[in-house]
């Protein structure tokens, strides 16, 4: 039974988390309107927790920034104190997080996994293979998908929930890869290149070019490279798609809007001629609104039928690009 002292509404804390979502997560903020109020409040608490951790890392002036590493370690200790041990919190986000975790049974281990995942950005960013990058994506994004699955609910029982969690973690990798493709120039400005060395070599590219050449998007090698990465992302979205139908009916439209809305960034990247080095690709507000209307209108259709990710999903990845542990190839 939920502790009434924990479950009672705390408007100021809830508003603080909602404000973080409104300012930083346009797609999720719109999609969350499909959720019932209590689930929306919990999802906002989870997002705010993740966002604060991510923002800490982005404040780092260089790899190995000891001051930021210390702040992130304190953040992880506060997580243990307030959420795991149940001590009173002095921070609005952690008070809301404590309520959300207790109300929906979100495992604390996945919250710690998120903090450990974002901490990897404090060290030099380099991934040799897709499997290595996929493990990073799991830490910073599949964790979020897992948290949300507990809040959204899976009514068919424990076995179905385990399947839904696997799908959610695959969707998290798709969304994080989309982030990477969208933010190539911004990440390069922070000295980060997330693309695996194996992929760069296959297209005749180098990390140095990603980090330093602002004209690289006009190079004939760039479009095929980005098209390959977008194909990989679309395959991941398609693989995750069946998981939406496993969620509670009152959460399916929100999950669909998040997945389809984020996949729409891939279309925006293509529309820019794959140039995400000189500017970030953005989905116009009117397209976001049109997406919400379409999902609302199609509410009676099965969730997996209502989803469309744009373009043609790439099939037959001979090199098993999803071989990283936990990013399951689900039939």
C-alpha cells in the first residue's frame, strides 16, 4: 500500500518538475498530455531527475572535470538517501522522485544506472564499435525507457512487463542515437564524437574531422554515412514498436507520441541534407501539433498499427548492430 504521507500532492514540487519538462523536452511535454494526471506527474519527476544529472555533465569544462564529478557523486548519494533509504528530501525534484518511485515501484537500481551512464561523458568520449556505443545509449536512455514503463503500467502481468521493458530499452537506444545524429555539431563543440570508430573507418571518415571540420557536411562521404546511421535508428524504432501495445491503454498514446515524435527528428535531419554540424535539426511546432492530433484521432486503433516512423526501415543488418547486452533482438 502506498504511504499516504508520500502520495499526497505537493503542488510546488510537482510544478518545479513540470517546469523542467516544459523548458527542456518539447516532444515529451506535448506527448505527456495524453497521460492521466498522476502518471504525468510521476513521469515529470523522473524526467526532471534525469535532466538535472545530464545538465551537470554538460557544465563540465573538460574531460575529467573533478568538480562536476564530485557534484554528480553527491547527486547519486542523495538518490540513495532520499529514495532508497526514504529520508526526508530537501530538494523538490528528489521529493517528487521519492513519491514517484514509491507509487509506481520504479527500481532504484535503474536510477543509479542512469547517473552512472551520464557520468561516462565526464571521461574522453570514444567508442570503437556499435556494441560499445549501444551500451552507452542504454545507460543514458534505455534507463529512462525502463523507468517510464513502470509508470505507464503493463496490465498483462510480470512476463508481459519483462517483454515491455526490453522493448522500452531498445526504444531508448533508438532515441539516444537520434540525439547523437541531431547534435553532431554541438557535441563536437564540447570535444565529443560519439560515432564508433568502426563506422567512421567504413565510410573513410575520422574523429578529427567530426570534431574540427565545420564544412564536413558538404563532403561526399557525409550523406552516405548519415543515411547509414539513420537507417540503423529506424530499425531500432521498428524493433521497439510492438512494446507500445503491451502498455496500459491510458499510456499508449503518450508512448506512441514520444516514439513517433522523436523519430520525426530523423526526417528533419534528412530535410537539412544531413547537416547537423552547423545547426541542430528541429521538427517544426506545427508538425508536432499535427502528430498529436493524428494520434488522438487514431486512439481506437492498436498502438503498433498507429505508429509510423517515416522513410523505409532498413532490414537485414548482417553485422548484428544490436548485439550489445540488453539491446535485445526481439521477434
